[in-house]
């Protein structure tokens, strides 16, 4: 059974690649090339099969569905995201297409499609790097993810046009899909948290979205993305995305194996990959100047650009539809860009510290609104994290302390609290730029109510580093985390469940005492 050998090679080489700090997908691609090479000297089968092709296609559909789950309009409706992504795409195509046309003697259509494929940056690599550094919610992280989503949308449009399918008259049904959103929300709520949730995701991505759109003459990739986007605003959309993560990753192994098994690279493929890799710094430099043009600080522009300085697996997906004969050269190009980008991003902050003085002069004199320094003014009590615990803390303290403020890293949540009458602003404790511009002249006490332990540790350390000598209190679920929070600078860290028990006991005693008073008052009256 050739698939068993392929899986074994993919695992072993993926594990080796992961051990040196690179994404495992580079290993899967390498495994395909190794199998292709061994097939010429051994009895190992390395011919792409229908099963592998089908699994690869399912992986692409699931990838697009999970991209759709993150497709919230507020994450991309900003000048730096829309303008930056579109300008970068346009300039890259205008510069790369003629260069590829002349250098490799291609026709204009092929040169343009290759330029489009090279214009995209890797959603998988950037998201994993930002997540590992706890910077997905930082300002530069949000800008990077917004640009990546815009690029994914552009890629989808290109794929749909390249597929050349003629929609049937039934395709007009697509415009009525928003009417199904309440039903989809109910299905998601009813699916619980276990296997039914995963099955719902597979049903929507592969059956309703994939096969449904194909049945009316539209791209199955478009269908998967659309149905993901319809659920993006549901509170459990990210839970659904996480539940599908491992299934999607397994199927995508088939996509990268299929490319490698397709054949070893020839001389032209290697030259193309080398030239594209040498041009990679230009991609990052262009992003940097575009973002500083949109008034981002030099530091934010540098960190965002560095996370986008790579080529994308989406370029391979576009090529699989429009340029299948260029899949191998593009796959090597993407892999080489990962080899360069992954270690650079790991040391991004250290790099900026060394070269920052050369970057700052390129900043605009006007600051982006999200990068203005935050002043707490005459605030005396600060609640960081306005989830259930933070909101309960705020509401209990507000009648006794009027000068109270809440901070939350979710802009939509902060806006919701403001509409409900609370003094809450957007800020992310894990964003170093927030601490660099923070002014807190009257602050006396801080409550750390964020869900993330890393955010609490960073906040406690930075508050003490900035000279705050007031009281810091936090809550956590685990005793070892409570110890770390106190070591980071908090005065006290309470265990959530223990405090819940104390609160229940207090309510019980208060109720018992109230009943006893009523009983005594009744006896005295008699």
C-alpha cells in the first residue's frame, strides 16, 4: 500500500524539519521529492493517485473554510490593510511580470500568473509565528492578519477566473445565502463541543459549500470560503476553526506530498526558485514603505513587513488551478522563503533593537490612531480584561469608585461595553507599544482579569517596570500560575474556583443570618 509508505516518510521528515524550527509542511514537500527520487532506483511507488488528489483537494477546501471563519469585516476595513494589500499586489505584479517574461522567456499570461502567485504571503507561517510570540492581537499582528485575509480573497478571485467555469442559472441562489445564517447559527449552537461540531464543519465546507457550489457551476473553493465567512461573526466560530485544525492539517499533508511526488525539480525550476528567493527582500521592503506611508510607526511597519516577507502556500493553490506545470518550481520557492522567514521572525524584536535607529527616520510625523499613547488620566482603578470576571469586578467597584477604567484587547467588546455605559477602551497588554505610550499619573490599583496567563505576567512585569507601586491583584485557575503571577510583580493572585467557593459560602451565611434575624424579629413581635 503506497499510502502507508508516504505517510511514514511525511511524518519522519516533517518531524526532522520541525526540530530545526521550520514549519512541518516544508518536510512534507521534501518527503514528496525524496519519494520521487527513490522511485527511480527502488520499487517504491511514487505515482500520484486519485486518492491522494482527492485528499489534497479536501485539504484546500478546509483551509479556505477556516480562512472564512476568520473573515470579519472589522479586521480588514482599514486604510492600511486594504490600501497596503492592494497597492502591494499591484506593484508586485507590475514589477515581477515583465521581469519573469524577459528572464525566463515566458508568454505574458504565464508571467502574470506567476507574479500573482509570488505576490501572496503565507497565512499559515505568519499566523503560527505571531501566535507563538503572543502577538496576534498586537497592532502589527492585526495589520498582518488583515493583509493576509485580503490576499486570500484576491487569490480566490484569481482561482475562480482561472478555472473558467460557466455558472448555471441556479448560481443566482448564492445571493440568497445570507438568509440561511440564522439556521447555520442554530446548527452551530446545537452541535455542542465534540464530534458533531467537527462533522458540521466538514458538512458545510466539503458538502454544502464545495459540492453545492460545483453543482451550480461555481468554484468549490469559493463555496468553502463563503460558508466559513457566514459563520465568522458567531461567538463559537473560532472554536469551530480549532476543532477542524488537525483535520485540515492532515488533509493538507496530501496537498504538499502530491506536489513533491509529481516529480523532481529540473534546472529551470531551481534557477526560478533561486531568483525568486533573491527577490524576497524587495517584498518586505515594499510592505515597509507602504505601511509607513499609512502612518504606522517604524517599529510596527518593520514587524508587520517581516511577518509578510515570505511566499505563500496559497500561491501553490492558485498554481494548481492555473499553472500546474509550475507547481514544483513554486513549491521550492515557497519552501526556501520559509527557511529564511521563520528564523528571522523568531528574532524580530532583537533585530529591531539593533537596526531601529536606522528605521525610525522613515516614520510619518502623523501617528496612526491605534498607535497614539494612552493616558489613564485621573483613573484610580484599572481592570484589565473585560470578560465575565472583569465585568463583574468593574460593576461591583463602580458604585464605590467613580474613577475606574476597563481595558480589553477586543475592539468590538470594548465598543459593546461603552454602549452599556462602562468606561472601557481598547488596549492589548501583550502589545509592547501599549506600554511604551502608557501614562498613569493617578493610578492606585490594577485588577488583572485577562484569560491568558501570558498577558497577566506581561502586565504585572511592565507595571512594575514603569514604576507603578500600587496594588496589583489577579485571578487564575491553577496554583502554579498564581505563583508565577506573584513572582512577576502582583501583590496577590487568587484561585478562581477557591474564591467561587468562598463567595458561595458567604452568600449562604448571609442568607442564613438574614433568616435568623427574621425569625428573632417574629418571636419578639409575638
